C-alpha cells in the first residue's frame, strides 16, 4: 500500500540574495534544512543570477534538525515554513525546539 507524504511548503522567503528567491518566494523544487543543531537553509545559494522554476513553490525535502518539534524521521511536519535571516544566516524561521 502506497501512502503519500505531506510536505511542508516554503510559504515565504526573505533571503532575497539567494538564487532561488524571486519576489520573496523560493522556486527550487525542494530545500534542505539544517544540521543536527541549527535550522539553516542548506539550499541557500548566494548569486545575482536566478535559478529554479518560477512556476514552482519550494517544499522542504529534508530537515536534519532533530530537536525541532516539526521533525519526524527527518521530514518536516509543519504545514508550511518561512525562511529569513537570523544572525546573518538563512534560517528556517518556523523552527521550534522540543
């Protein structure tokens, strides 16, 4: 029996110097968040050129931050997330520690 996994949408991205950001929206198919401790957007690419697909709204492909409330088996269970700067780093602003 196949089940379809719910994926978190990247509802908003304020990291405007990222190559995938167009009008405060992320347009890559999926992003990866974090390491074991920090919810950094690992997909961030600082570039004046834009990439991705303007027709797509990014999802969270993987979350490696085990201490996040929304992390279950390395998948984000939030309905959507936002990404922004925290201490000059592109971070998941939806992160909530357990």
